């Protein structure tokens, strides 16, 4: 597929993407795995995973992200699933592609996810991480992923390791920055590097779009202030709601579709083009956004 996302973004269109795949699986009763969360679902519960993608497309998503966020080698190793590294990543993309075909939505983009999450375990040394992410990227691309999304980037060093791994990627690369507010300053979610410093550190990499993702709704605007001051390309937001008690997502004090829609309208009003959801944001939220958001960013 040609770079359809790039075309939509160049035309200033608002692009609705999916919500939280892992948390939607959990709502459906799919068991989460200690150490790897939803990483094994492509093999253990493929039909449920396929249905999650179909439901997101029915809700209006123009891009679905394969369930490979928690399928990096070091995460799978924590759960004793390391020998399924290639199979889980390949099947994650294949299931998303099959869902697109079943839904008869050839216009929907299928992305592969690579994340620096450690799911409470030990992150490998940076050289090893770069090699692992590079192998994961190749599997995702060979399986048919049309975009690579680097998700939950959480500090400078891990972000650069991921970007180095995909710098020769033959498809567009998006990046999802997970942030927090500390002393009224936006920081990456590990709390060691500011968002501003991180953006400076990755300024020379070839990135098509940057998003604030897996970030509290109330923190997003301050993060957008920094991102939009330093980045002139397409901007996205897919926030999270609830809390995580590994390996389970806690749907506590989650934002309503209506209130999330109000926040998303505000973000689109300041030029955000990519809108969706991360953990805790459901297909119900996405369907509400489909019916509420304008077709073009301001």
C-alpha cells in the first residue's frame, strides 16, 4: 500500500485510529500473561484478537495497530514465550490484515507496534535492545505491516535504541511519546528526561508523525505545547485512562466517551490530526469520536 496515511496527513485530514487493543482484549475476558500482558494473544486467542480489530474498524478507525506492543523478545522471555517471538509478531500482523479483509475495509492501514515497555521486568542493554527491535521490525514488515509505530517511548536512551533499529525501515515510522508532568514540566514517563530534551535528541531521525500516547488526558495539553513548539510535522494524541496492576488493566475512574470526545475536539482544534486511544480507551470511545470529530484539523 502506498503511504495513504502520509497523503491524509498532508491534506490536513483528521485520521481516527484504534483504541487500546490489549485492554479491549481484557474486557472480552482474554487472560493476560504475567510478564508479557497481552503479548501472547495472537497465538492463544486469535479469533478474539481479530474481532477487536474488526470492532475498531466498525467504530471508524482508519488505522489498526497489530497486537505486537508487548511482543518484544525481552518481554516475551519474562513469560517463557521467547521461543514464540517470531510467530507472535508475524501472527499479530497477519491477524490484523485478515480482520481488514473480513471487514472489507481495504482503505484501513495496518501498523506494526514496537515498544520499549518492560512490563515490570528488566530492560536489556541498549545494544541488545537495538538488535532485538531490528529483528522485530523485519518480522513485522515481512508479515505485511504498512507503518511501524514506536510506542510508549519513555526516555532518551531507549527511544534512540528503537529509532536506530528502524532507521532503514522501508515504510513510514511514527513515534508515540509517553509523558508525565513533574514540577509542572512535561517529562518522559520514566521521569529522567524532559520531553523537550528528548525531542532535541531525536530531531535528526526520519519520522513521519509524532504522538503523545499512553499519557493522562489532563497532562496532554502541556505535552502538546512542547511537542508543537519543537516539531512541525503531523501530530497525534492517543491518551490512556485507568491504571495498571500488572498484568491487569484496572478500569477505575475511566473517562467517559463524551468527556474524551470533548478533550479530542480541543486537541483537533489546536492542529492535532491523529486521534485514537491507548489503554482503557474502548471501541465505544472510538465510535463516539467518529461521530463527533471534524474531518479536518484547524
